[in-house]
C-alpha cells in the first residue's frame, strides 16, 4: 500500500482549540493573555471555521478518490499536522500499521523551507529509517506547470475584477511569510518563492508584479519589503490598483488570509486605490488534480 501524508502546520477544529494550538507552537508554555486575546480575535474575524483544517481534510479526500486510479495501486491518504492532532508521528505509525510499503510526504507548501517542508520530510525519513518502507519526499514542485496553472487562474480572475481604469497599470504582489535574514538559510526559500512568482506572472500575462513579504512590517533584519510598504511606495508612483496572491501554502491560513486581505484592503482605502485578493487554491477540483499529478510523477 502507498501512504500519502498531506502535511500542514496546524488545524484547530474549534475556536476552543486555539489556546492549546498556540501553546504547542511556543513549546507548551502558556500564551500571554494579551497575545492570546489578539490571536483568538483573528481566528474569529473570518466568521467561518479554520481554513487549513477544512481545506487540507478535503484535499486529502479528493486525493483519496483520484490517486488509486491514477497510480493503479492501493493508496491511503492521511492528514498530519505539526501543532495539532493528528500528529505526524502518530500518522506514520498508523500508515505502517495499515500496511504501507511506501510513504509519500506531500506538504501543503509548494515552497521549500528548512523549518517547514524540510523538517517534515526529514522527520518522516527518520521515522522509517531501518525499515523496508520506501520514503518519497515530494519536493521541487514550486514551478510544476500544474500548480502554476492553478495559481495563474486565481491571479487572472482577481486582476480582471479590478475596474478597467485601474487595471491598465495595476500591480500584483505575490507574498509569503517573512523570515529573519540568514543568507544561506533563506536561499532556497527566496529562490523558490521568486521562481514561482515569475512562473505565475508569465502564465497569467502579468508584467507588473513583485515578490514581497508579509508579517515583516517594522521588524529589522527580516526579509523585505513588506507588502503594505510596497503598496504605499507603488501608489506614490501613481499605481491605482493592486492584487495580492499568497504563495506559501495551497490552502489559506487565518494569518495570511487577514494579512493579504483585510490588512491590505485598509491600506488601499487609506491610499484611495482599488484592491483585490486572489483566491487561495484550497480544496478546489483543479488544485486537487494538480497535486495528484505531482504525486504521480514523484511516485
């Protein structure tokens, strides 16, 4: 049996899970009340259940329908998370108990980072070391034509939603979460991000675009520019329309959803310019089929 593990950072299933989720992120310590209040408020802001939990679970269901036929094999698809159950170690144990002879690790992130997808692949490799189980890490898919097509579709739809008067010189800002500047550590993260942004822009026929960052505003020695700073600079040069498109994850998380949505919309209002956030691929049919094709090629 081939086990495919679809991995994400965390997926609280209730607003009551958020304190435990963030306590786990900071090593089991209690989250300071002011910080926790802000975090819980963010999770309530979209007025819907957590995006990652719902999208990743439905992606797994979609892959479960598609992959057995595509691979002509017995396939089980599992969800696993870093900071919420089901935890990766438990999922790998379950896959082995279910009879897995191959374990395929598929992160929700098309862009590689040592602490994200890299750590996920390495942990699974360590868990199956010394066994007869083959480990297949799904890497290097940031510019795969199938996923580029999915993101390009979202960008074109958002770009075309802008009024014609602001569309002619509109800018698309592709975003990922910023990181502390460490030249060697940042290299794969930045290069894969910029390569994906360029590939999407080319496919979408977008000339005015930039790869920028979120969560970096006001932080010294972090990757920059911040998307909101970039909007202000470009608006000062006369640009009247902006589109944001997050590339760190196929599925939205609350932080990115707000930062490139509500937060950027407030800046746009302040600047008197038009603004649209591109949709996240999420659990859409084309995203599931793209991921299935990428898994097939790795297997």
